[in-house]
C-alpha cells in the first residue's frame, strides 16, 4: 500500500515553517482507495513568495482546520503504507515536524520519485516535478498546489511501477500467518487481489517470485493453482506466502508481460517455453471480393500470410471479431490494406487498466518495442514523450503479429498524428 503525499508550507527559517496545505492519496497499486485534501491553518505568517507561487492567501487559511484537527485522519490514511513523494524528504519532514509539536513521534517508510525516476528513466534534462511531467506528457493544471502536485506524482509513480522490471517498488500482497489451512490461505490471498484481469505473482516469505501467470480472471486462476493435484502444486502451495496482482488493461500486454517477466525472474514453478507462430491468416482472392481464411503455415507452402498467429483458438477469435466489428466491405478492406502494408513506424492504442485510461503500443522498424498507459488529459502529441515514459518491450516477431491480430479484431486502432518528431 502506498500514500502519495504533497505538502505546501508557509515558508520561513528551517524548522520554523508550518504546513498550509496537504494532499494524500492512498493507492493500493490499482486505484485510489482513500484521500485527504485540506488547507491547514499554520498559526504563523505565510511568506509573500509562498502566496505568489501557490495562490494560497492568509484569508483562505483563516477558517482552515488546525493540524491537530487533521492529525488522527493523517495517521489513519497512512497506516501501513509507504509514503511516496517528489522530494519526499521535505514532505515527510514537514509531517513529522507537525506531529512533533503535538508530542507524537510519526514514522513511516518513504519512497522518492525523483531518485526512482533517475534510475528508471535516465537521461532526462531535469527531474523537477513540472519538468518531468512536461517530458512525459502528464497533465498538471496547477503547479504548487498540493492536490495537483500529488495527482501528478501519482501518475508518475504509476509509470515508474510499470517500468520497474525488477519489481523493487511493487507491493506484495497480504502476508499469510503460519499454520493456516490451505482453504484459509487461499481466502487470504484472494482478498488481497483488487483486479480481475491482469498478471499475478506468488511470492515466498522472502519475497522471491515462485510462480506467475496472466489471466482474465485472476481469482479463478489462483483457485486452479490451489486445487491442482500434483506434487509440484503441493510444493508451491506450501511455500506461497503472498500474492501481488497487477492490472494490464488488455490481453496483449498480459501475454507480453508474462513472457518478459518469466525471462527476468525465472520462477521455479513456471515452465518456460518459446512461443511458436504456427497458424496463419491468408487473403483468399477467389470470388467477387477478397476474404480471410486461416490454415497451418506449414501447409500453406510459399504463400505469405497476412498475419501469423500462435494457435487456432486465437486466430478464430480474431476472425470472428473482424466479421462482427467491420461489417462494411470498405471498412474491412481498409484493415486488410493496413495489415498488408504494415507501417514501419506508428502508434496504436487499445483499452487501459481503467475506464478513462488507454494503452498506447509503439511500433518502430515494424516491431512492437514498447507500451505506455495514458489518460485523455495526458499530452502525448510527440513521439519523444512516448519513448521517455514507455515500458520497453524486447522486440519479438510474435508480439508484432499479436498486435496485428488485435488490429484485425478491432481491439487496437491506429493513433493518428502522434509519431511526428519534435523540431
């Protein structure tokens, strides 16, 4: 559990400042589950330069609650969570300082998005919040107000977690007490899962990944792990201590993340095998209008497939959706033309992890090289911003062909006007 925190202060000598605004968003790794946003009466003069950059005037603070009126709520909302901030040392010091004035020792773990961004997104010209938001296209309407700064930090944090291939900043799920029965263990693990579709990781008591899988129904997949009847499954169930689940938004990212996480973590209870493109979709030009058919690639001779696929089930699903979503012949022909002459450089988009979010797929050299989650308000008008904030994908023919399947089915669409370069 994380709490994204931002504080505005009155200004003044070190240790003499007071809090004038606080924003806290409690984030469970998938969504904001609680929040606190409030002005705070500082009991001292607000420096003029602070009013100038924040817009917070002494008059606005006259009826604001005192810190002691908010103290209990701050303790509750941050309980058991890691405090996350951009230059979190300042925010954490301000909160501890206010509690110290009440005679209370406040302690939490912290994570600084400046240091994390420097590690995961190296080479940016600057790492101040407004600068990095501009570089990554994160919407930030009002600088130096706690609510907007905290929301921008939250969006940055989501990007950093997605880029964190080592899972150093990922949250582990609820820990399991020794001596529980398997039924109780499964129940405890399932309660910690907040998303239905995505990828999940089973950890041992030291945090090592034992097993991972992608599924459209994580709780059902987890249940299958626990009811499987084999020595291997018994060993896994005994060693599982916690679960961590991540929403992915669409089936393609689920498959890509699963394969790349398997390569990175090598979980002992996963069987790792190569993905083979055995099935093909071909253009059948016989008859009055072209139609699409599928067959095994090895049986098609030298004829080049429009799309290569992994198996018949996935291919049949894409063709069925193509038939439903593109009923007009001109619409079908436009998709066939796009796939026949697949762009070497383009951006496509599909569903994201929430209703207001999308997932952008970046193609270069005709390969799928990365993805990026964005909201409608995010400013992604230039490819450089996508490259800086995207999560890189190790190019594989299979990933690009799966993207094509999604385009054929209508799940993924071309994003016009995004690939122009900054001048």
